[in-house]
């Protein structure tokens, strides 16, 4: 068993990969014992990732607030605390907060054989972000 005491450093999400104010608390990075990478990510209202994809997919577990997740083919869906979203390997997507609410999630992804967990693409445009969303209940 390996125990890691809490108290690690919160870092801002880099502007190359995020729009708006995003804070990231790393939980674990892939290593020789496990290919799993994981972080707790907090998005201020309107903040979001850039388009990206993961070689082995990604699982999001929403912990707080109201957010959005979108793929290029399926459009935008609203996500809430307790929701779990699985994004298929190679599926281009983005996720973030709604325009008027904070959102936080735990993001989990597995590294491929070269150690890569994500490939970042272009930023989500304001038009893409504000497009009509479905999946609301």
C-alpha cells in the first residue's frame, strides 16, 4: 500500500488547454505500477477545456456544481453531481462549467504505452460553447 498525505499544491489550468479560470489538484500520475492518471479539476463559471481526446478514454465523476460535456458528434450535455461520464478512446470532446455555475469533477484516464494520457486540440469557440444543449432533466 502507498499512502499519500493530502496537502499537495493546487495549480492553475494552463491557458493552452483551458479557457477561463481552472484549478487542478493532481491525485496521481501514471507510473510503473499503474497507468491511471487522475485529477480533481474545478472550473469557474464559463471555464472549459479545449477540445481534446484520450488514447484509452476518460471517465469523469462530477463532484460539485453544474457543468457541460460535449463531443463533436453528440453535442452538449448537462452534467451534475454524482453523474459519471465515459468518453471513448480517441473521441474528441470538451468539458467545463455552465456560464453561471461552478463545476468540479474528478477526471480519470489511462496512459498508453508511450505514457500519453491526452492530446490537446483547438480551443472551444464561444459559439460552440453557447450552442443549444440537450440532455437536461
